[in-house]
């Protein structure tokens, strides 16, 4: 006569349940993880583009500013953030060299780049472009 514990037979019957539970829970956890990484990467790009557009608009709002000043300010910020020169585009709505010398015109700087989402649908960014637009008022010459 052998004496067995009451739960000994039960543990033998439940051998594969842990693996099944892990398999069922890993998919939603990976889905949420990749979604969080995707949103984080998108907002990182958005932050850097906004910084570059702000510096470009600031450089273009100065008196005697040139379009090359705007481009070099944007390139400096994007290079410091680790982006290659051809991975983004920047432009102003109108040439900063044609602004009113008395000031008061708006300098609008656009910076944009393509974005390819890495998340699993539907927990991913549904955009293929990241862009930023910054507007600053140009300054004029002191009378």
C-alpha cells in the first residue's frame, strides 16, 4: 500500500499548462511592447524635428537673414541629433531674403521626414511622415 499526497496526481495532469499560458500571454505583451517602442520612436523624431524647425525659424527671423542661415541652423540641429543629411527635408514658405525690412512678417519653417512604423497593428503609429512647422515673427531694423 502506497501513500500519496492529495495533489500529487493533479500536478502530473497539468504538465503543459504553463507553456500554454505563456504562449497566450506573450502575444499581447509583445504587441504592447512594440506599440510603446513605436510611439516612443515617433515622438523622438517629432521632438528633434520641432527643435530643428525652431532653430531654423529663429535664424530666419533675424534682420539680414539669408535662406542659407535657415538651412545651416536646421542641419546643425539634425546632425547633432544623429540624422543624416538626406533623411529629412526643410523649407520655408517664402524666402527670408524677401521679407519686409521693417519686420513683422512671419517666418514659417517646415521640417519633415518619412517614417516607417515598427509596431503591430492596431498598436502602432498610423503615419508615414513626421513633420513640424514653426512660425516666428521677423525682426526689423532699429529706426
